[in-house]
C-alpha cells in the first residue's frame, strides 16, 4: 500500500509527488494521458515567483517579459512595467517534463482513475484492470477533475480559454491585454513567445472565430481548456484537491501555476503529519485548506469580488476604471502578479 496516490501529472501533481517523496511518503502518480504535458490546455505565462519553486531553466523558458499593456475599449492604454523580469514565457510541455525529471516516485501513463472508494483505513483506486491502495488520495487532475466530481463539489464559475499560436519571431517586452464587452465578457491577450506569438481569449462561450476576427488570424496552432474559478471545499476523508482540481486559480487572469505549486507543498506537509499521527480524517486534513487559504486565499477572494464587479460593468465603466488606474500607475507597478500586494510568505 502506498502512502499517497496522486491523480494527474500536471504541475500540481508532479510537484506534489516530488514534495511527498522528499518527505519520505511512498507515492504513486496516475496520469490518464499517454504523454506528460500533452494535450496542453493553458498558456505558459508564469510570474517571476516561479524561481521560488524550481531553478529557472533555459530548457523550458522561451522568453521573458517586463510587464503588460492593457487596452481599454476606447483604445486608451495602461502600461505596467517591472524593473526586471515580470514573468517567464514557458513551454508548458517542456516545463512539465522538467518537473517530471525531479520526481523519483513511479509515474504510470495511460492510467486514469476509473473509480475510487474511501474506506476507514485506506483508499482503493481502480485504473483499468489494476487496483491500487493508499492511505490518501490527492486530486491533482485539473480543471475537469474526476476526483472533485466524485466528491460532489464544484467551483463557483467556469470559463473557457482559447489559445492560437502563430509562428514568427516576436521578442517584445510586454504582454498585451484587451477588454471589450462587445467582443467577449472576459478579455483577450497577446504574448510574445520569442519564436512565436500567442493569442488568447478567456470568457464564457468564446469561439475561435471571434479570436480569428479580433487578431486577423489565418493559420495557427490551437489549444483550448476550461478555467474553474472560486474554490470549493478541498479536504475530505483521506482526500485533498490541489491546483486546477481545487479551482486554485487567479480570478483576474485565469492562471494558477504558482498557487498550484504552493498548495502542493502544503498538501505534502499535511499528509506527512497525517501519517505521523495516523489520522487521515477530514477533521485532521482540514489544516490543508486552512493553510492554503492563509497563503493565498484572501487574494482569490479579492479577485472573485473584483470579477463580480467586472461582470456588471459596461465599456464606459471599464474605460473609467482604467483611466483611474492610469493615475495611480506607480502603485500598480509595485503589485505582484500572484499576490497583488506583498509576496509569498
């Protein structure tokens, strides 16, 4: 019997596997797809806070950006800039493979979880014809998490994200964002990727034809995924949810890698304590949710409040908001992409 079975070999699952292994917990990772990192469902823009978790490696970093240019519906701009690197543009497939290289635990591909049963003393997991047992289960299986659905909880809201990659050199220093309620109820973006350009769109019911029309695109490589917002309960008897499965996502951008890596570390520590206490009950595992909420829960709550306000705004109000932000640009330049104010503590 394993100490921990991890569902999903994305950043959350892989980092959790490394942390669990380093803590001395016997760990098994089950991944439904045939290859690590594929299919890719999300963008590769990650804040410079990434260096707190992994060494920054040229194997997966494609480009670096200094800041963002935000376009209002009236086409006026708000330019935000950091003195150094604000964010890394990474190759998500190579990044996931890099995380894999740091994991010593066994990873089984083409081994999605078909069912699991939580018993008094263990979790029984079925994958195809195989059955595995563990003291605990970590649901790190992404936005459409089977583990989360099996626990009968769901995020507050779900958006759709679309990505179109076009080839050609683009070494620009800034990400660009567009807000226009006549185009979509979220936002659009363009990211310089060094040898390519990423065009994206986040909102409800968005279509690739809208993306094509806005950016005048023809041939491109496409990716799509769902983005869950508003975390549900994340702890249960012998089970925790981490990363996209837990909707640990920034409501203002749809990104969640830094939160996922943070939560993975917390989950590993709590599971180690649970093993030492021989107590994997939900009352003991509750400290996982208490800790991740202490680290970044207030940021998600603030983001959900801001999103609620944004959904009620029209273009004239968005113009006014960005005009006001321009007047305090010096303060906004000090804000952190993940933590708004301050940083990881």
